[in-house]
């Protein structure tokens, strides 16, 4: 490795977000095992896909709440639509415009969280 070596770095927002989170953690503003719900209420009452799910409707209630640790360790159950384009969730992301670049952050969060709501049917709650 050379001092002036150039590397391609992807997903820079993850680096910045993680550094910001670590500062908040260091200051005692949050805990890794805090539930996500108080910070993002849209993620309350989460559901998870059943092992042999055929659609986003094949779910059961999550056994425990989603935590900040889950988000930071990429164990929250969300998929990267680009790397898993045939997955049930990736197809739902496309159908429900979860990754629409014109959407606001709130719209994106609401669309993503909406996929996990009991009774979710095609972009709205039944």
C-alpha cells in the first residue's frame, strides 16, 4: 500500500451516519439496544416475513422490537433492492416506490415501514 494510493469508496452516507450515531452514543443520548420506535414511530408493530413467504403478506409479528443495533449492523431485515432484485421485499420496494429519489425522507420511511404493517395491501392499509 502506498501513501498516495487511491481507493474507490462506496456508501459514504453510511460512514457519516455511523460517525454521527457514535457521537450520540458517546454522549449518552442513545443506546445500541434502544428500540427504533421512539425515534421513528412508523416502525412500530413490525412484522417479519415467514420462512417460505411467497408475498409481503406472508408475515408474522416480530418477536422483539427493531433496535438501533439492528440498523447499524444491517440485521434489521431490509434488503438492498439492487443486489437482491428478485426478492419479495425488493419487488415490493419497486412496486411501492420505496426508493423513489423524488420522495422526501418521511415519505420513504413511511413507504418502507408500511410494507410491514398488518393488513398492508398494495400501497395502503386495508
